[in-house]
C-alpha cells in the first residue's frame, strides 16, 4: 500500500449561512412554560442547487430548508428558513458533466446536510422554542 495521501473526489472548502430566519408568532411566544409541550406536525421542505465552475474546478452548492407547522390555524406558531452555501473543489478530470453533476448532487449535498441540520437546531434553541432536530 502506498503512503500517498488519497484525496476525495470533492472537498468542502468553506460554507456560510446566507439566510437564517426564525419567526415566532406572539401567540406562541407567550404560551406558559408550564404547559406540557405537545407534538406538532411540521412540513419540512429541503431544496438544493448545484452550480459548477468547470474552469476553476469548483462548485457552489446551495441547501435550503423551510419548516412550517402543519396546522389549520391561519397564524402558524413559527416559521424557520435556513439557507447555506457551500463551496467545493473537485479533483480529477470529470469528462462526463452528467457524472460530475450526479456526484455533486449526491455527495456535496450529503456533506453540507449536517451543517444545515445543526443550524436549524441552533436556530430553534436560540428562539427559545422546542428544539427541532432534522433526521439524519
């Protein structure tokens, strides 16, 4: 076995939160802390967008997540929106653009997802509402 370092086909260089929004309704904000917390169905929408700069062998991946409680009430208890941008580099000659897009849409999104998940949880904790932990 060679002692050379084997690099992954793609590598996360950096990421940042482009948008982070938590809106809590006044009605929800003043609910007594002594009341038992019930379960609430939440509509979760996760979207991804991949942009490739072939010249630089870099890609930009945008992952966004919107959480809305599924309720009949016109006033939802909260609304959360998180959008992360990840910058990736990729190695090797990806001759097939479709294969590169597939690699980035699957692997780069999977690499960025834990950061999206942690940001959603941190945002709900900071808003002092019941923490929401997205599934792995």
